């Protein structure tokens, strides 16, 4: 029998998909990211989406100003692709070094995506400029067409949109964000080296039964919606395989409880406080701790052509369950922390 691994040291992880929001939420939730990760891709879907480089610069400065001394966290900024996006903003952003990606949301597909794209083929001219700038396109890969069954929207979008885009611009770096299906896993594996995917902690843990377990679970509602068990298993296999095309993007997406526990609840799961611990636990369960560093600390940076973090992080398994806050208070509101329904035993810390 193999000896139980109780602790490992690896390069400090990155989060390749993170929602930090704005004041007053950002002040309360950001410490959970800058104290655990070296870098993160910051999503641009604010209420007023970040379309211009000047907005990205302002947001970057705000984020930097909130980092407590002693932490080296670097926010990697993105622009929200809209029909008004101008090439000059992308050029300026790339030149400044702070812009690291462009995010493509189909119009209306999720939170604050009302200025997203109706027809991506109209944007091909602009997207053709990205490879030379080493700027990847990050795709929320779900159709916004409400006639398509919600469980089929990711596979449908792959067929209708991603195939064509990929064929049109083979050298474009594409990240399919928060993949949830076997279809997406297979697509990534078969496609060229410019194609990768992020995977969340919650999509490795939940299937669609969990969403309706003894009643409706609003804190398990996210976009893309959690899928059938066979899809969860395929995504989990991809993550724990260590394959360089898959890396962690938590999609930690805080919403106030009153907006989630509502007659039309918002999509999003807030997992920044415990995603890394649960990820380590998953890799342990799947006898894949030797691939943890690839998935959370190496693969993403390599795909983006960025340096690996210079610090190490220690992951430790405890005998007793680790406590984490069940909710975070923001003013008079509350934000629920992801709770998969079973205890957490792994904890991580950045070593100096
Ligand atoms: O569940 C989600 N929440 N999925 C997204 O794509 C967006 C995010 C948010 O911003 O709330
Ligand atoms: Zn997201």
C-alpha cells in the first residue's frame, strides 16, 4: 500500500478565471485570492463592462491598491469583447503589459453580458490581430439561444461557433472557460496546441443532481450549469491527468445571497476561500497529487507565456476538518461560500 501523502510543496498557484467585482464587494473578498494565488485573470464583466483600455487600467490600479503588503499578487487584466471594441485599446493594453486576454461573452449568456457578441464572425478581423500580440481569446462557451436545451448549450456552441472560429484563425490562442462536458474535453484534446481550457473546483465536484438535492440549491447555480455525472467524470479526468491543456480557473463569482435566493437567482459560486483546498482533496482522492502542480501552478502560465511564480506554497492535510466561513459579510449583505456538502481537510499557504 502506498504511504499517505500528508503535505506537498509546489509552485504557488494561479487562478486563470476570477471575478473580483467592485466596491464594496471587492474589499471583502479579494484577500481570499491575493493571499492564496500568485496571479489571476480578472474578469471584465462589471456592471459597466471593461471595454476600453483606460477602464482596465483604472481597475488594475484599484486592485493593486487593495493588496496588503507582503503579497506579490499580480492581476492579469482582460477586456470585454463587444461590437464597440476598438483595436487601439487592445494594442495599447498589450503594449502596457497589463492586458493579458480578451473575453468573449455571447450576448446575454450570463451576469452583465448584455453588451456581449451577437455574431462572432463580425469580429474576425479584430481577432486576427490577437496572435501577433500573444493575447488569447477567452470564451464563455455556451449559446445564449434560449431555445436550445440548457444542458446542451455548451456542446451546441462548440459546433456552431468554436469550430468555425478555430478553422478561420488557427493561430489564435483560445481558452474555453469553465468547461463542463465530455464534448469540450474531447475537443480540447483533439485540437491544436493553441487550444486550452479552464476548469473550476465546483464543476469537478457537483453534478446536476446536486443542484436539486432535496430542493433547489441556489448556491450551486452557476453558468454553465452543472451537468450529468458522465460529464463531471470526464472533466475531472482531464484536470487530474496533468495534461498541459487544462488548468484551474475557479470562476469564483460572488453574488449577494438576496440576489441568489430569489425568484430569478443570479448564476455564480463564490469559491475563493476554499477552492484550492478542495482541489488538493480531489487530486488526493483520485491518486493524482503528483499532477496537482501542473494543473494549478504550471499549465496556465505556460499557455499564456508568463513566468511561473517565484514563491512556493505548502499544501497540508489535517486530521480534523478545516473550518472556513460559511458566509462573508459585506455591509448589510451576505455572500455564501461554496460548500460542497462534505468536510475539507486540505489547507494551503504561501511560503516566503
Ligand atoms: O456562474 C457564473 N457566474 N458564470 C459566469 O459565466 C459569470 C459569473 C458571474 O459573473 O457571476
Ligand atoms: Zn466567470
